[in-house]
């Protein structure tokens, strides 16, 4: 690989049942030094009696930096409009009981994150100009706080693929807008390495790492599932990550493997497995 791969962080979606203090503890014990944080988990910790200062001390004592807040879920109109009861039953509270933008920004500033991920899960199709207008307004409110806003694309949303998501970023015209490149969603949406290579320099704010084997044609996607540990699937992960880091050498990278097996494990055990897989994969590309 012609670019250096940064330390791989632990994505917060891996341990949805953990409180924020539990998540920090599990990440520390597994050897992670970077994490992403759910704003919902942060607010729940405050309601449980933690203070911002105490959470900041816990992060500092663990030697862990927070890179991204995941996610601001309802900025774009129509989120969850395409989600029936069966889908909603699998979704975390972040989507079903979303926090306001101000609480997401507060979380970011409190824990020292520089990126806020913006999603549109199971949202209706959106005109590009409408999406760009909304994203531009979010970016302008985020900029004075030193925050970058990244758009996560996936087929079940109004940001269905990399091309559309970056089109929104380009049309919004704000310098603190970027895309989140989840390699699982890149493959599911028909994206390619060449699509990543065609992005203008600096377009990628963050990378989410997992692996995938393509299911039989016609197989329905089950939310929050189907991902494999890096190296266990058939995706050209090294080439994808290399292309993304050539575009944006400062992009963050986090492992995010959502499947029923890992979600059934205690947080410590899941974090250890994820760390081992991330380290083993990273060792293969040096």
C-alpha cells in the first residue's frame, strides 16, 4: 500500500447495548485508541448521573480519542418513511427516538470529536438540490464549532450511493462537508474502486471497515446485519481503503461489523474480536 493506514477505531454501532462508559471500557481493554460515539449514548450517560467532565476524564484516562459522532439521523426530511414495523423492530433508539441537532453538536464538542455523521436511514428519495440545501445549513451551523459533516450513503435512504452523496456535498458548496465511505454500502450500492478514485481530493471524511460476501440475487437485506470481519469476505478492502486514503490521507477509519453473532456477545468479547480482526487485516496490507 502506498499510503499509511491510520489506527483503526472502534465504531459505536458494534456495541449498541453498551452504555458510553461501558463502551469506553471495552474499547480500552481491547486495545483501541480511537472510537466513534453515539450522541444517544452520551445523553443517556448524562441522564444516568455522569457529567461531561467525568466522561472527558474517562476518555483521557483510557487514552482514547473520539473521532466521529454517529449520527445525526433526522436532518433530512423523510427518515424512516420506508421502514415498516419489521424493520423498525431491529433499529436502535437513535433512529426511533432521535436527538436534535444541538444535542449531537453538544456531544461532539464535549468529547472532542471533529466529525458528525449525517444519515437518512430508510428515507424517501430526495431531489439533490433539496438535500444540498439542508446539508449546507447543517454545515454552516457546524462550522463555528470546528465540526465537519459527512454524509453516509446506503441504498435504503435518500442518499443511495456514493455518486449521489458526493453530488450533495458538491452542490451544498460548504468546505466542511464530506462523505463517509462505508465499504459495505459501497459494494451493496454498486459502487467501485474507480468511483472512489474519481472523487475530488479531500472528499472522504471517514471510512467504515467490514467485509461482505454477496448474497444470492433477490436476497432481501436485513438491517443491522450481514457484515463480516475484515478478511472474511470477498471485498477488495485493501484497494478500496488505499483509494480512499489517497483521496484523503487524514480520513478516519473505524471497524463496523454488524451481524447477529457479534451483537449477541458481551461488549468485552465483541470488542476483542473486532480488535483482533482489525489488527490482523491491517498487518496484511503493510
